[in-house]
C-alpha cells in the first residue's frame, strides 16, 4: 500500500467530513449532570484555627512526657552510677524538671479516655453545624 | 476566521459567567463543542453511544476544572487537551481495538472495486488503526481529526510537534506493513462494480 493511498484512506476515515451528529437531548443530558454537580455542597474546610493550637499543646505535652521518661529511665537504671543523669542533654534535664500535677502520673487511663471523647465530639460538633 | 474569533470570545464570556455563578451559561459551551467532542471520541472508540458517554464525562470534567483555564491558550485547545486525555485513559481502561497481530490478512488478493468493498476496506483500515500501539494510534487520529494541523494535534496530545511527526511516520509505516498491497489505487474502470457494467 502506497503512502498516498493510505493517507487518502486515513483522511477519509478520520477527518471531520465523516462527522456524526450528536443525538437529540445530549446537551440537555449534559446540563442535567452539570446542575447535579453544581448542587453538591463544597467540602467542609479543615478547622485550622481550632486544630492548630490543640495540636501544638499535644505536641508540647508529648515532648515533656518523653523527656521525663528518658530522665526516669536513666535514673532507675542499674548502672546509674556508671551513667550519671548529668550526662543527659541539658534540654532533657530541663524538661524533666517541668512540674506536672501529681494526679497526671497516675490517671493515664482517664487522660486517654478524655482525649478520645474530645476527638469524637469535635467532628460531630462541626458536621452538626453544617 | 471571524467565526473562530467570535467563538473564542463567546467561550471566554461563558466561562466568566459560569465562574461568576451562572451555571446555565455552561450550556453555550456544551452546544458549541458537543459535535467536535463527540466526534473526537467516536474516532477513538468507533461506537456512537460510548462516544457520547465519554463526551459527557469530558464536559463534566471541564465544568469542574474551569478555574484551571487561565486564558493563555484558546479555550478550545484546553478543552480538546482535556478531552483527549480522558479518551485515552478510557481506552486504556476498556480497549476498543484488537492486537495488531490478530488483524487477519484478507484471503482474496484481488483489488477492491465496489463501494461495498470500499466500506469493507475502510473497516479493515479502521481496525488496523485501532490495533496500533496507543501513541501511534492517538497521533494518527488527532492529526486527521484536526484536518492535518500538526500544531493543533500536538497541543491536544501535549507533545512537541516533532514528536508527533515521528509518531505519525512510524504509525503509517506499521499500517503499510500490515495492510495488503492490493490497496493500491486503480483506474476507475477497473474498479466498477459488476452490476454497473450490465
């Protein structure tokens, strides 16, 4: 098959001269779908002004707890005499000295429960508002 | 030329109205471009119903992504590029072609003459094009659909014009190797249908 005859056949097969006419009602069908699409409410924006301060507090709390945990582990170690606590970085010693309420050390379960309830209540509160 | 310019102006006006909240203004875009989008889809899949489904999806995606058209290129260019990407994805999901090796060679080597055989020949060519690897098939379809405008076809595919030309050349070579040699052009009297000579 020569290139010219192939070109003629392809031009005939795929050019605009072989156009089909859209079926009646196609435009109406498209606009119905577009109107349905437009009627969908926009997604709820993430409440950063509420979430960010809480996330910062949680992160700071976790850092203090980790520092206390490292400090306590070193202090309770059998070879504490060989590894005095003073060898720890200064920031860990400083954070470990942050005073915490005495009940917090004993009520981990209540704290976890409170965080879980809050995590469930916040999204329910915002979706109920919408 | 003035018709094209008016269409471009009308597209911009409709887009601005839709973005301002007038959803009904999108109907102008649909009515202007339903024919080209359906026909482009038809070139890809060869099935009218499926072509209209794909064109509808293309319009929906255009509606959703209307903010993405920044006006640096013609709206039609943006719309065709969006539609082409969608149609190619759809073909990857549900192919419309059979593998090139499975296209049977016609057993009868005699030249095609009558219009019926001409239509049969066109079907063979169509199936052969559908069976090409996607990048050559898409290049051929877009090139001929865009009335052999290399720049427009390259824009729709999102590739440089040089790459498009290379794919066209390679695609045609593959077709020539697959299609029978008796597709050569014959003088008209040799291709007359038997009933025409009675």
